[in-house]
C-alpha cells in the first residue's frame, strides 16, 4: 500500500516543488515505485520532471472536479519508476468549482484508491494556499512534509498550516501525521541561518530532519532542463542532500 505524503507550506517559494521532484526520484532510485501528484495550477512539478504542459490531455483537475479514473491522467516520466498526475492552468478553477460539489474534500482520496497497490510512495506537491486543493491533499495523505525556508520569518504562517492540519484530522482524516519538517535554502554564510535552525528545532523538536537543504544553484537550474538534480548533476551538493533526505524518509517508514 502506498504511503502518501503531502509536501505542504502555504508560503510560495520555500522549496515544495523542488523537494517533491528530487525526493520522488531518490525514493525511486532506492527501489520504490513513486507517483507525483501535481496539485498546483502553476504546474511546476509537471514541467520540472519533463512533461510538456501543452501535451497534457487529462490532469489532476479532471480527477478532482470531473472524477475521471486517476489512471487516465497518470503519465510516465523520463525517470524510471516515477509517474505523475500533471497539473495545468485549468486547475486554477478547481478551488471555486469544488466548493459547490458534494464530498469535495474526499475527491483525491477516492481517486487515489484505485492505484494504492501500484505505488510505494505518493508525493503530493501542494499549492501555496490552504484551500480545497490542500484540504484534498491532507485528507488523502498519511502525513505531511513541511519545507521551511531558512530565513527570518521561517515560522510565520506555520500555526495556520498546523490549524488546517488539526481541522482535517478532526473532520476527515484522524490519522494524518507530520512526516517531518525540512529546512531548505540554508545559507551557511549568514548567522541568520543558524538562528533559524535553532528556532525551528525548538518549535518542532525531533520532527525536524537532520538533513538540511543548502542553497545550491544546480538545484535551481535542474527544472529548466526538465530533470531532477540526480539526472542533472548527480555529483552536486544538491543531489547529495536529497539522497540523504530520502534515506531519512525511508528509515522513518521502516525501510
Ligand atoms: P515552492 O514549490 O515552495 O514554491 P520551489 O521548489 O519552486 O518552491 O522553489 C522556489 C525557487 O527556488 C525555484 O526557482 C527553485 O528552483 C529554487 N530553489 C528551490 N530550492 C533551492 C535550493 N536549495 N537552492 C537554490 N534554489 C532553490
Ligand atoms: Mg511549487
């Protein structure tokens, strides 16, 4: 049965999509079958793993709003054992359209049931908001992985995120857990980074991963080539740290 992880933080630009793609590839290289769900209308996970959005016929919108079978929307990527349900700009309408529909919070959970035995991990790249798309992701997930940018306002907004987690636990998914908190874009040249790490560890304790993702230009370059950091520059620091993260995730899940 697939272990389903939402990669979530309602702040934009904290490393959600980068983490989704690179963790997916590292988990696949460790022998797992991985499905990425792109749940952001920007479709950055889709293009970042090499799918041309203009070629997409069915996407996550069709699964959520029109309830098509999810298998019709799954595409293979260039990386072995990594599949994706892509997103295109039509997803931008889903928040509003879902609001008027029955059992709207359960759409992704119900859709995923058909493929739970086909994958070991499902990673959901969440949008930068706490609306219906994130609630669908949290309702469908075993856990959420929270990337936190190593900057001064790192903790800002996290209480809102945790409130949403509590609401989803109360109403739709009592077993939703925190998979882990990941410090991203760490800059060793500033003192600020070290302060932020301490602050985040004080708040989240041992739920913070030992692995810290540094700022690494190779990580920022890879998406424009439509590949993960592992395929773009396997010797880079960025590739190393995402492999370390994957080991921590696997160990936490008994692998
Ligand atoms: P989100 O999905 O949370 O909006 P992204 O993963 O898209 O965030 O990251 C935002 C931007 O920062 C992207 O341009 C990405 O390539 C870049 N980026 C992400 N992580 C790093 C990193 N560790 N070092 C340098 N650039 C990064
Ligand atoms: Mg993103």
